[in-house]
């Protein structure tokens, strides 16, 4: 019989090839896959979750599978694509023609010269046009068997492909075989008695499809050339090689396009069973999904510790940042600055005058001496950290915290965690510097107690001046009046003594009160600095780490769902 070439209108010149929608844009693209569709959705979630963190080449294969699954499930679900594949001289084309019961594919010396595939479609011409367009089968290589043939109804929905030789010397031919093997639903490998153990077939191809046993058939063709005993021996050896490829239990059939009708009938029956079942496309996608998940399994491992982004991690980071920032030195400055400010307001006025003139006591020269070289208005001495050194120290702290957070995670997640933790290093250093500078000056304003003590100082000084003036006037009058006497000193000595004693006593009281207040100011500065540093560390370090670890957990869940219940 002679098959009929499918006549289809050629594509319009310049018409772009349809681009399949991206899985992320069509979340229901896998609805037709049933359980496999849900697994593909999970793989899609894995890709979307991890794409900001994993190298693009790591996700290239999952992306290709998702794009292919989107297109295959959107195309005809009533057709099953079965490909005859094998090495040169195995008899693929002869078997293709025998199954089609027509001379459709060139046989012999002409066949190895072409890198094009041939297709035979059982059913109405044009029903599988979109599918064949997706497979990129040339229009001139598409055929249908005799419409009155015995297999027309029994094999309706079958799309049988005759692929180029998988061991072709031409690189384009081999690339075409690889492309189509990645797209078809069922693979029928055709080997011959001379080359059934060919390493090219087993190592480069069959071993790659170790998960595809349900959609793979292997035929030992040209069986008519072997005696019965040799045939059984070769079949047994072929099954051994397939088991080594990971395809243990795959159906193996002895066939011949010349003189082995039983084997050809068995192959045709197996293909009919697959076509009638209508699940080959989904089974193929499930096998591809298994292989992709196998490759991705090493990217997720044990879950991260639950306390790595909670209060414990924040406290650890705050302690480290406080040590790097020199919080102790800065709060010492706060305390000293507070004492100087208090002395500038509550000190004994004559001592303050002398100090301003540079002639007053320094250090411990009297009860009104105050620790510190100058009042706050003249600018307190502050420990200014070196910016470069501080950034280096902060970088080490962040690396340590990130290393703790990423410990136990599989590669490349520890590096991803560290990168995320260091992503805001400049902002972290700048925020720390601003926080410490703002806190180092201590409390603002003048307390009421300082004003009262200052007023008491002036009152005591006034009393002392009144007493001293009274004594001076009395002494002068006594000197002028002579023995006759002058005005009495009265309470002047007492006023002078009270004023002179009150000043130092008030200074001692002020220094004691200022010391207690300065220590409280120091403790409050420590508290405020730690709160501020905790907020800075949480925003600039802990939150980025938490984002990555959350993505890791979601990736774990997604990949677990992509594995399916059978794992």
C-alpha cells in the first residue's frame, strides 16, 4: 500500500513562531496533567522561589521542562508521539515502513545523509498539525497510512516518528535526535545484532533515560538473521545491558521487517496499548520530572534552625555590634560629659570664674573640682572610630552571624545567606555611626535641680559678700574713728563664714547628685544604644537572612511536593 502525504498550507512568510507562555504567567498550565500537573506546579513554585538566589544554569533544565510541559499539555491530548530511535544500520526506517504498511521513509544509503525526521499520523489529516509544528517536522515529511488499512482505527491517535541516526557523524543530525528525544512521548529503541551493545547508544542515550522505563520499548531488530539459540542469548545480554543502564524490566522484543511477523505484531500491539491508554504524554512528563527532581535534590537538605532569625540571633548580633562600636567607651563619654555639664552649672561661681580665666584649680584642687577638662559647650572629647577599621570589623561580625545562620544548609545556600547578610553592609555601618553619634552627647536640657543649686550658690555668695562688706565697712570706720570706736561688726562674721562654707558644701552636694545622675544617664545611654543597634542589626542583617531562609523553606516544601507521593 502507499501512504498519503499530508497536505497543509505553508506558513506565511515572516510569520513568527508562536512562543509558549511562561509557566509563571500561566499557573494553571498544568491542569491537564492530573497528579503530574500538581507536581509541575510545585516545580514551578520551586523555580520562582529560588531564581533570585540560585545560579541561572542550575534552573535551566527545570525551566525547559516547565516550558515543554506547558506546550505539550496544551496541545492534542488525543495523540501519542512514538519515536523510533537507534544507530545507523539498525533498520529503523524499514521498521517504520513495516508498521505503517507503506514505503514512507527512505531506506538504505540515502537515509544517513539526512537529519530530518519522518512522521506518520493515524487519524484525520491535519488533526495533529499543531503537534507536528511544535515538533518541527517538515511539512513534506508528514504522512498518513492508507485510510482503508486494518490499523487505521486501532491505532487512531498515533504519531509515529522515524528519527535520524543517533550516532550520525554530522553534529546537526545528532542535535536533532537529542531535541526530538526530549519531546516525544514514547521511545522505541531499535538495535541490531551487530551493534546492540554500542556504547554510544547505551552511555549517551539509554542511560540518560533511566527513569523512563514506562515509556520505553527496545527491539532487537533483524532477528531473522539469527538462529533461535543465538537470538535468546542476545536478548538476555541486551536485557543485562539495559539493567546496567537503569532500565531493568523494560519490554524487549525481537523484530524483523522482513521475516518475523510475530515480533512485529507484538510491537504493534504494545504501541496500540500505549495509544489506547492515552497516558503516555503524562507518563513521559512524570519521568522527566523525576529526573529533574533527582538533579535538584542536593539543593535542599535539613531545615534551618528555628532560632536563627528570632530574638536569640538579634541579641547575639547586638552584642557583637556593641563591642565593635565601642559602646562602653561612648557611654563613658556620656557620663563624663554629663558631669562636666553639671559642674558648669552647679559649681562654686568663683571657682568657675577662675577656671575660665585659666587660673582655677584643675583636677582635685578643691571640693568643687569636677572630672573633665572642659564644659560640654566647648565640645567633649569623643572616641571617634576609624571608618575603614569599623567597616572591616562589622563585616567580620556579619559573616560570623551569617555563617551561624547558614550552617548545615547544602551549597550554595550558605553563600547565599552570607551574600544577603552583607548586602546592606554600607547602610549598616552608616546607621551604626549615626546611632552612636546621636547618643554620645547624653541627655539634653538643664535639670531643675541644677538651677536650684546654682541659685543657692548665688545666694550663698551674696551672703558671703554681704558679710565681707559689712566687716570691711566696720573695720574702715574703726580705723577712721580711732579709739573712740566705730560701728560694731555684728553678724557680719557669721554671714561671711556661712556664705564661704555653703559654697563648698553645695558643690559637694551637686557633685554627688551629678555623679548619680551621670551613672543613670550612662546606663540609659547603654540601653538606648543597644535598642538602636538591635533595630539596625535586625533591619540590615537579620531580615535579609530571614528572607533567604524563608525562601529555602518554601523551596523545601515545593521540591517535596514536586517529588510526589511515590517518593
